[in-house]
C-alpha cells in the first residue's frame, strides 16, 4: 500500500505515477500488482471510503515494499 497525501481529483495522476514501481515489481519478482492510491485519510478512516472492506482487507494483507 502506498499512502499519498493528495486530493482525490489527483487519483489518476497518482495511479499513473505508480506505474514505474509496479513494472519494477513485476520484472524483479514476477508478481503482478495493481496500483491503487489510497489516501492517508482513507486508510485511517476506512468507513469514509466507498468500499471500507477493501481498505480493511488491504491493511490486513499488506506487503510493504521499499522503493
């Protein structure tokens, strides 16, 4: 999970900017990932997100990768 402090209108820009990292993970590990920017406020308060269970599942299963 990559947490970014930015406005929701920047969702697409944030997702596109994560593409290089996703590609690197794929090439290094052969693990296919999907970039999904999650704002800090959504992570701290999942009930404010359109799909709170998704946030909770991500938090439970997160694998942290140092870029």
